[in-house]
């Protein structure tokens, strides 16, 4: 017996992602999915970003295979932090975010940063309901990664070139990165940043604030009234 | 390794289809696999074999049919087939597109039989 069907795989994740999106919208927060290889500087970026947002409150959901180290690093800065230990899974699922939201006070929050598991392959396939995907590429990883891992860079809303203080030390052709990105995602903003030296932080903060305003600006005004 | 996640959900869906259609043994599953999903067939096979163990799909054959990508330029509105590392519109030379096809994994058929079929077959043989 042959049963003909049309059933999309990963639809279950997309349904929960859409529910998350609606929760974020109703809470009036900007949800940002931060994606990169392990060691590209996601946690250090957040250690600098959250204090720079001043009065704005941030919640962080951190995904790692093991340990609560990143959550502990971010606790002094964020309004609330929660760690998801994924075990063998190399990315976060929408339902893990949904479950985490039960313990988080999203109504009082302006920004939700989801620090995904260090991986630039699978996280691109799993919508979490975020407003934007921020993809980091660090100078030590090399300038060939955009062409080697095109999928994640094609769907990025902004690309941060991190650890630019190492540009003079390591060989890294920024034009090569720009050219490869132009073939995949021509309009994506590229921000060069060094979290340690605070270089480029102003442009990154501008991007975040602008995204916050364009995504939930009208709602934020409504809340104020 | 998103193949493992896909295989896990694939199993859930085919078991549900089997249950609804009174299939007791699943023999074959046909999946249309969008090229942009970047599924590695060997890895997908291995993941599928791992998840179906001990289920009614244990001996099922997974057939993947590759679906090519089609995108539409947001500016020029023309459709074209991109390369995996090159989404530039042939008219405006910008990569600002909407994906029309090639980004999905779709189960198109499940083949199997019920125990009644087997018993009926045996009776026919008798």
C-alpha cells in the first residue's frame, strides 16, 4: 500500500518558532539569535553589549553542549540568564526557547539575546522565532569561511567580523569576505568589531537600536502611553 | 549534523501516517530534499537507520529525491536557479532574493502493508 502525502519535515519546529515570535512581539522585545563557530567571541560580545545598552534590560538564553560557564560569565550583566545544555545536539530548537521563556520575565525586557551553540551549519536551519540572525566571523577563523559555509551567511541579518585587533597579526583578507558575502546576501551590513578593544562597538549598538526601533518601535511607543 | 534532527522528526511523521492508514510495517519512505537544505545522503541514511531501530520502519528504505533551488530577485522579480555560493541576479547583479523552492524537506509517500494483508496473502497461498 502506497500513501501519497505532502508533509514538511521540521514543520513542528517552525510552528513553535512562530509561537515564540508572537510572544516576543506581545512582550515588545527584540529577539536576536547569535550564531558563530565555537570561539568566535559570542559571549565576550554580549559581556560588552549588555552594559552598553544602559537602562535597557536584556535577557540571555545560552546554548552549549555542556557546562554553565557562559551563563555564569553573563550573570553580572544581564537582567536574567538561563543556560540550555543541549547534550549531543549541535543547535537550539524553538521548543527549548519556548520552555526557557516560562522562567523568564520577558514582559519587563527590551532585548533577548539567544547565544546559540557554537556551529555555523545547523543553527541556520532552525528558526527560533527571532527578529534577527546575527552571524559572527572572527579573524582567526580565516577569510574563506563565507564561501565554505554559505547557508548561514545567506540568511544573516548582520555579519560581525570579530577580533579585528588581530588583523595585523593574522592573514585575513577583508575584501575576500565582502566579495563572497556580496554574492550571497548583497545588502547585509558588515560591522568590524573588537569586543576587547571596544572598536566598532558604536556601529554595532547603532544597528541593534535601529533594529529594535524598526521591529518593535510602534509597540514600544504604545507601552509608554 | 542536522540530519539527526530531521531523521527524528521524519520518523515521528511516518509513524503517524502509518497509524492513520493502518500500516503495520513501513517498507519505503520517499522524501523530496531541497538542495539548499544541504542534506548529505550518506549521513541522512545513517541517521535514519539509527532512529528507526526497533520501530515498524526498521527495515524501511529511505529514498531521497533532490529538488533544485529556484529563487526570485526582490528587485527585478525574475526567477533563476542559483549556485550554492552565488545568488547574484543575472539582471541586476545583486543577491537579494526570495527562495521559491529547494529549501524544504517534504515527505511525498510512505509505502507499507498491514498484518491483515499478510494474513490475507497467506490464505490466498493456501
